């Protein structure tokens, strides 16, 4: 019998002192940038302090490196979609997710209604709002309350600590999320949403209001980077197969219509959220959590993605690279 290794080779991170120095350098490099705009379509998000900027990197062995405002809490927003997808994959499996939600990019913004109409009501993928609401509806539980508990507990297992709702963010979004309500009604009209549309949007909105820090995002991402083992608690949160499936969807769709550019420049699966968070995952190595509220046009943090680009190059995270490439002089466009 051949001795088959259990771990796929993805290379190693540089020495810890080097990683720590590069995380600090990434922060210093972009700290002064004021490019991008803070989201305000959910009114309370417009009140965020645009100066905040935190970076965190958790290695799969649990070593943490951070710089700046890595312990400031903000609502997780769309980054929750990645982890709810993982929980749903764990519950209903690869085939069902493929069939009922889909795994292809829409090429359109995250809240697009046209994308649904162009695809005969298919939500297309779990990272756009339509697909995320449909995915949340597939969480285990008979009632909306049971599904919500499964979401909150599941995301907390990824973070390795109990996550709580920001009530102000929740109420602000509930009072203004007419588009998401419309998307849910449309999904229902196509027979693509399990459960009551108003209830499913509410659970989705609650999951988006959960508070996390850049440090939490790095731990959550590192769990996906290490076959589902949380580096903080050592608990097996989901299976290695589910991590693989989730990361493939993030690579294709995590940055919405700019997912191609993200892969081209940065080359790792990632997810962004409109409050300014990013999680970027380097399988087998660890994950980056970033937070900075000023966004580009697709709704992704500008400083966060510049820092991810710098660290991907200098730490050799890019999945398509066979050697470390020096950081580029030019910046990612706003
Ligand atoms: N809760 C937000 C929404 O549904 C999340 C969007 C995002 O972070 N891209 O609009």
C-alpha cells in the first residue's frame, strides 16, 4: 500500500517574525489612503468612522498577527454568506447546493434583480443576496427561530466565541431593505425559496448584523483554510470537503462582479461585506481579516483589498503562483 498523505501541499508561510513584520508593513503602507466611500444605503452604516483600519492574520496553528484596529467590532454583513453556505453544505451536501442555489457568477452587482430575471429565477450563487437568502432558508430547523439559532450558533463556532447582533444595525437595515424583500418575493414567485419570504429575509438580515472584528474574521477564515478545524478552539466546525466546496464558490463569486479581477490580482478565495470587512483565505496556511469602511464601487473595502494584495504577493498566498512575487508598485483601482 502506498502511504497517501492526508494533507494537500499548499506550501508554507514564511517565518512568524517575517509574517508579523509584513502585516505591520501592509497596515502602514495603506493607512493614509482615503480612497473609496462608506456605504450608506443602510443608513446606520453611513455613520461608520472612515479612519478605522484593522488587519489580522491567523495561521492554521493559531498564531495571530495583527495591526491597527483589529479588535474593533463591526457588522459582518455579506461575509456571513460564506459561513452560512458552509453550514448548509454540511447539512444538505454538495449536490443539493449545486442544484438548488447554483455556483456560477452572475457578473452583476450583489443586489441585482435583473440577474434573477435573466436566469429564470435561479439565484445563481450563494454570495449574491438572492442566493444568500435562498441558502439561509435551507439551514436546518423547522421554524424561523430554529433556523436563526442554527445560523448564530454555527457562525459562533467558526469565530470560536459567541457572536451577538448589533441591534441598531439590524433595525436600520430592516427599515430600509425593500430591495431584499422584493428579491425574496421574486424568489418565491419562481418557487425558489423555502419558507415565508418575510421570515427568511429577517434571518438573513440578522445574520448580516452579527458583530465581528478583523481578528474574528481571520479565525473564521483560518477554519476554512484548515479543513474545518477552528485554530482558536481546535473544534471541527465543518468537514474538509465542505471547506473545499465553500472556497471554490468564494473564488468564483465572493467579490461579485469583480471576482475575476480579485483572482487576477490577489489569487485567493475571499468575501467582502459592505461595512468594510474582508476575509481572504489561503488554504493550508491561514486567513486574513481586514476592516476599513471606505468601499469601491462593487462594495469592497479599498484599503482592505490593497492590504490583501500586498500580503498575498509578499507571503506567497496566491493559489496560482509557484513562487513568491514582489509586491506591485501600483495599487488596486478604487
Ligand atoms: N446586508 C447587506 C445587504 O443585504 C449585505 C450586503 C453586502 O455586504 N454586500 O444589502
